[in-house]
């Protein structure tokens, strides 16, 4: 699978530099509490788009219900809900630092597959044997024991998987790599892990969760953006670029490895450009002034329709500006007497627009599915 990294190219270094700068700016844009709330929303979005890449369309409302253990009675829909919840729970564990370290290790890759698959229903843990078509059960965390064909690509034979994964881990953690080269390596390793195809099924999800974790590990990724959104919105181009990078070397001017250097460079360019685009998208969406403007327009409409009580806006605005605040601040924020202010506050909490775990807890902003399209337009948008 050599080359593991593309040759030095100014355009790749420029993209990596751009990604670092923009990701740092985005990370400092929100109050930490507000950032954590947005992180929960983006995690669900990431799962939605990862599902789309796999050809599984799970509606945001179904994902939201799955997280609240409100599962459909229809078996197929229920299974997709469980799959979505599994993805979100594994990403939560990664975001909380509960996964094995370092990220670039066989332990992390196997852990990700095991934890994802252990949460799946039995119906989703079966694949057809590529030759005999007999049903094979997927064992969570187990490297495949069968030969497979993925499109035109023939991944390494089962006996060679441990050696390939070991080389993968060594190559992307080399001590001499600069931070920029490691960031470019996120793109390259995304392809190479998919190329190895270590498991019978679930490789796409494991690869995207691996890339998410590695970007976080390099202080570039965060809970505020997800590359899967960009990959899903250009899914044909994504898969085409993966396929081109699978090809063998095209001659003496195409690197010195077994695989095409030009194809790897193009994939890295595509992947890093997609990352930058997604950071830009989220930066626009989370720009405080614009976010507040969209929310205020929505609040005024809801109050005119008598679905929200007067005095709601200052309580919502404060959650954006301060991250969280004590319930006792409601009278000062609304200008109402305590009883009336508490009524407005409790109404917003009941509808999910504000969140407060107990009657004594501070309140922070909530993101019920019904309001996401208005507060965060185009967040869920499958195609360009």
C-alpha cells in the first residue's frame, strides 16, 4: 500500500495550513457550554450523513427519537435507528476521550469496530459471502477471515491484515512527521484504511470515525464540524477519488510505491478541501450575530402565532451569549415579576428550546429537531 503519504506539494500544505487556522477560529467562537450543546447536534448530523454515504437514509427526527429510546415498531426503520444511535454513542466515547490511545493504532481501529457493531441489531450483523453467497455473521472487532472484492478493488488477503495494519500504524505515527504532514496524513490514512478493508462490514463507518478522532487528536477537528457532511454531499466524487487512489502506479513518473502517487495526491486534495469547506460552512452558521438574527426572527413569528409567550426572546438570547445562566435570572432578563418570568422560562424548557436537567440546574440552549432548519439552515442537506 506504499506510498503511505503523498510527496511534498505546496497545494496540500496550503490546505493543511488553511484548515488549522480556520478550525482554531471556529473553536474559539462559542462559549464552552454552548459549544457542547452544538456538539450534540453536530454529532447527530455526522451520523445522518455517514448513514447517507452507506445508502441508509435515517431522518433527523428518527435519530432524535432513537436517542430518547423511542424506537419504531417497523423492523427496518427500527434497525436504522439503532444503527444511528450506535454511531453517535461511539463518537461520544471518542469525544470524551474513552477510546484507546493513540488513535493511529490497531487497538483503536478494532475498538471502534467492536463498539459500533456490539450496539447493532442481529439483522445488521450479517453479510453475504462474496463467492458462495452464504450468510456470514459479523463478529464485532474481528478482522475478516474471508477474501473480499470492493467494486474493482481486491483488498489484502485475510492472513496479511495484521501486517498491513501494523505498517499502517507505524507509517502514520512516524516521529519525523511535522504537524502539517500529519494533517495531510489524515487524508492519506483515510484512503489507506479503506483500502485495507480490515473487517467484513462496517469499514466505511470505522474509517470516518477514525478520521474524526485523528483530526481531534491533532487539535484540528472538534465537535463543531464533521467532514462526513461534505463527503456525503459529494458522494459520487468521494467514491470516485477513493477508487482512483486504489490504482497501481502508472509508470516511472508516478512515485516509487506499489500504488499511484498521483491518485493519492488527488484524494488528499479532495479530502482536505472538503474539510476546509465544512469548517467554513459551520463558521458561517455559528457566527453569533447571524445566529441571533435568525433566532430572533423565528421567535417573533412564534410569538405572533401564540406558540411562544412574550418575554421568550431575552431568555433564548442569553443562552446563546452566556452559554448558561441560573433560573433565578429570568425576572431580570424578561422584566417580569418572578411568577410570570418562571412561567415563560418553564414553557421554553417544556418545548425543548431551553434545557435544564433539574429544577435547580442552570438553563442552556436546546436544539429540538423541529427548529434546526430555522436556526441552522442547510445543516441537513444531502446533495449539493
